[in-house]
C-alpha cells in the first residue's frame, strides 16, 4: 500500500480528529479487523515527538480509521508547523506507513 500524504490543520489547545475510509482497487472497503495502529505528532518530519495519536477501532470491519490528537497534545505545540504519521500493523505483522503529512498549527 502506498503511503497517503494528507496535510491537516489543527488548533493549539484543541482536540482534533480525522476519519479515513480505506478502499481496495475496486473501491470496496478493506476489512481492517485485527489491525493495530500507532501514530505521533512530531515537531517536523523525522523530528521530536510532541505526543501520540489515539485511535477509534470500532469500525475497522468497514475500513474506517479514526485518529485523534488530544488537546493535551496540541497544547504542547510551540510552532505553527509540525508533522504527523500513522502506521498500520496488519494481522500478519507487516508494518506499513499508512498516512503522513504536514500539520499547520493555528497558535493562540
């Protein structure tokens, strides 16, 4: 699977969430049952971790991934730019970078 490059915009000190639906080449939802996810908000690509992303795993059978960045993490942003990534571990233990991108931070 190719990494999805998707820029996001967040606000300092506010909760953020994003929903993705993963489809196969025939545009049929992938069943992600048994997959796990990790992700982080970084100061820059390859930079220092600001905090972890959290995941809602309730709709994996429908190909739906919801990731969130809590206000406790976004409140630690000190620059108007950051980077994030999401990695998936498939049931066969293969790990892939699923989504990544630039983050525009609206500072208070």
